């Protein structure tokens, strides 16, 4: 299973009420993709705009250099992120969401709103 | 970090555009909670209504008895699911979303719509 480069245009308004409980491999792929460790946090930074490696590293506390590299490679392979290397010196590597990645912004916003209401930071 | 029993009422319209890239532990907790292996699929079944253990098992292909038990216990501990044992014979164990769990339906619907557009099932 993989992400498309261009979206399928819906032929009808989005509505899952006809068969909300039927298993959907597309849904499961999507929710487990965005829910992978650190992926949500990285996507949330990139939704705000392109960022360099060190900016991403600084934006996400406790995320190691190695894990960020690994997650970014996964996101590139999935087609959610593009990596651009500038020809200038010093070399700058910038990460940016693809159209597919940017289209996650509504999901990210909805999860953000839900978490503000329901997640308590007290342990 | 844990989920609340009752939601915080937002004091302003939900809007993350003021600081979309700031790291938010609440957001990260929420996205990694719903993205855990099999959790999305189980929640999607329960959004449609209460279900018994065997109904959940039948609704999610490739999910083992042991893993479903484990995931349901986690969801109970998190406060997303309640487990009810009927007093009749044979004993019936039913799982149902709490208010907090039901409030995930918008997220689940948004991810479903996104996945229909962007996830290709061809390998």
C-alpha cells in the first residue's frame, strides 16, 4: 500500500455513515502512518512551512538526530515530504511537505483541537 | 499524561495558526495514541456502536485474540472504552466508547476521507 502523487477526486460527498464499521485498509494505513513515533510532531512543524534538519531537531524535544533522519527518510519514501539540497555553501538541506503531505493539515488541526480538550498533561 | 473524563471547554475558537509549529505534548500524545497498531481499526468499529469481543475480532482482519485483548485493555485504561459484563448466561462482554472516545469520531471521519483520496491499495 502506498500514497498517491495526486489525489482521487471524490465522486460523492465524504460520508462514512453508510458503513462506518466496515474494515478499511486505506484508513488503517493512514492512521498508523501519521501515528508512528515522532511522525505527528514532525508533520506538525512542516505544516507551518519548510524547515531545515536542525530546525526540525530543535522543534521536537527528545527527538534524536538518528531518529529524525530515519523518520524523514520514511516520510520521503511515503511521498509526504521532499528533501531539497541547496547548491550554495554551506549546503542547506530543506524539508517540505508535498501536496499529499500538506493535505494532512485538516487532520492535524482536528487532532490538535481534540487534544486541547481531552488530553491532560498532569501525570 | 492521560485523557480527561470531561472535556475542557475551549475559551476561543480552535485555531492553531498562531503557533502551528510549536511542539505540543498534548497533540503528540493524541496522535500516537490513535495511531497505535490496530487501535484505529478498533475505534472505527466502535464509533458505529457498542460491540462484543467476537464482533470486534471478526471486524478487523488479521487481528489476533491476544492483541485485541491487549488493545482493549489499553483503551479502557486510557478512558476511551468501557467494558460491560452482562449478568445473564452466557456472559456477554460488550465494549463501548466513552464520551471521550466518541469525541474522536470527527478525527476518524477526517482520516477516512483523506485516506480515500490519497492511499492507493495497489502495492
